[in-house]
């Protein structure tokens, strides 16, 4: 069967950039933050393993999807509040809950309107940095919910991000991949995916970093867990294990803008 090189060129042009990290440069003394996004599967993931990861990797910000009241208590018992003492939590049963844990003070905490799950945002105040808006997002999946609800939620999230003029950090289970047009529309709001500098395709550091499912005999195939940024400089991005969850977590370092009075 003859090869259609025109189709091959189009496919490479569309997909190759997703596997390659964009080079970045960073000021040595600029404030930096490490964000971990974790979907903990209806609160069932291993709380001690997650807190151990936060400690060992010196995570500054943790966004948690599917946070139940029981999981909040287990995480506290495992010592999470000792490492990340500031938090904004909206736990509930059924997979529609979110939480933000932070090493630094939070302000302006609020639940986003018009969304079925408890999608959250807060301003994070790091020493020497301008305040940054941190989002913990988990829109509805396109299935088994009606697809129009999923589409509507992504559109609403895009509008909210576009209206927020502050620098942004987003930790999310988007229930969407780059193949979905509505997910690709999010960069039109000025939001981009965190990527590392000069990371080879075999490493987890590009748009194609599959995170779901993590509890199957076959490897993860869907890249739905993300860290997005705007007005900040992503430095690294990697996939991490979450024992007891059906998702892998994602973790990244992000350079922030220094404050004027620094």
C-alpha cells in the first residue's frame, strides 16, 4: 500500500510539537513554585503515599480532585497540614469535590459558578512574587454525562480563565485531551501547557503524557491530567505515581514574576 506523504507531513506537523518541550530560560533568583495535581479516586488513594511524595519532592502547592471528607481526615492524619498548612477545601462524596493545599497563604478563595463539580480558585502569596491565581479544576466528563454538558463546562471554564487577568496556575483533571477542540480553545484565553526545557520524548514532559487509567493491566492512554500556566514560566513537568488511584499525578516547577518591591 503506497504511503501518502502529504498525510504523513500533516500528521507530524500536528502531533510532533506535543512530544517536544519548548526551551525556556529562567532568572536564578526569581521565585519558583512546585505544583502537584492529584486525582485521588473518590478519596481512595493512599494518603500516606501522597503526603510522602509532597514531603520528599518539596511540593509547594497541591490541587486534589475527588476529595472526600474521609480523605481530608486521612491526609491530615498523615501529616499533610504540617507541610502545607494553608488550604481551601470543598470535599463531598461522589467524585465532584476539589481541594487546594498550599505552603503559602491563600486569599480570595471561591468556588467557580455554573459548574457541577466544586471547581475552586484562590490567590497564592509567595514571598517576593506577585500574587498568582491558582485553580483546581475538574469539569464533567463527556461520557456517561451528556456531551453537551461537558462542552458547556469547558466553555465556561475558558471564559472564567480569560476574564481573570492575573498570572495563572491551573492543576486539573480536565476529562479532555488535546484532540478535543474545546480543550485546545483554552490556550486562546492565554493559557498554555507546562513544559520542561529540552526534555526527550521518552520523558514525561510534553502535552502527550498519558495519566489515565493508572490501575489497568495496560498502560495509561489518555492525557487528561494537566498543569496549565499563563503569565508564568513553566520549567519542568513530570508524571508521578498515586498508589490507590486510577490516575497518575502530574508535577511541575513554575517560575513566577517577582514583585515590584522585591
